[in-house]
């Protein structure tokens, strides 16, 4: 069955610290992988996506993610978190229909 | 990036009434749009796939007669919640697939529906 797991429900980091949000997937074919961010009461904004090619993907707002086929993972990273990064982050897999993980809420302390 | 709008952004209605939510792709044509539902502090659940000029494809467990979807043009899909009840209160989000060079789904800002 196709699924996405985000093991961390809630993460708290200090501003300026590094960040890694975990995402594991189960998908029958070569996956299209996405990370979206959602601010409270808002829709989703695409941070980055992986279709093929270079397994290290650069996105907006200084985020990057690495596709590791052997680990079925697509973890999101940022070297230095800003207070404005506080939001809900969703990992998703799929080509047409997207399957979303349950999300990770990021809290940033000054 | 591409822009998808939703209208209204929020709506409050009485139980038993119907509510229509519009989803528009503003700067690209979308043959395929998607409707999601999100409960508080939960993930997005796909309700249906809306295809321009044809019937929508509903996910298992989603009532077709309850959630009417119409995709009349390449830039507009509508979701009508018929005979709404309090349990239909939720955050409804649409997305539109841009099959151009980016081949990406872009999401609308969502519609908060509250049924009294």
C-alpha cells in the first residue's frame, strides 16, 4: 500500500539551529516526492519536489531534501532556522493523486 | 509560481443548506483539479479528482451525492456541499495540476466551512 510516514508530530528548535524533518514513504513505482508547508489557516505552499536525477533537491526559503531510495526516505533540511519557518510541514508522494503524511509541526524559539 | 484561488475563504451556514466553493487556476489551465478535506491538526485527505469535461472520480468513502463536483472549464472547479450538517464542518482545500514544464500541483488557500 502507498503511504507516507512523518515520525515526528512536533519539533521545537531554537532560531539559528539546524533542522531535519523526517519522511519515509512506501510506493510501488519510482516516487514523485514533495514537501509542502502550511501556515495556520492557509493553504499549502510547495517547498521542493523530486522527480528524478540529482537526489539532493534545493527548494525555496533555504530548504533542501535528499532522496534516499535504499532507506525510502526524503528528509527535509535547513541549516539555520528562522522564526518565520514555524509552520506545519507535510511530506507527500504521488504522481497525480498525492498521499500526504500526517505532518510535522515546527515551533521555533527565539 | 502558479496561483490557485478559492472562494469563499470562509463560510458559515445553517444545517440543511447547500454551500458552493469555487477553485480557480489564475494563470494556467488545469485539466485536473483535486479536492481535499483537512480536519483540525490533521493531514489532508483526498476527496475527489475533478476532470474538466467529465465526471469527478471520488475516493472510497466519499459520498458523491453529498459532495458535488463540477469542472466546467479549464480554470474552474466547484465543490458543492449539499444538505450540509455540522459534521461537514472542515477546511476544504483544492489544488490544480499544472501539466506544463513544472508538472506540479498548486494549492488554493482553503475554505473554512462551519455548519451550525
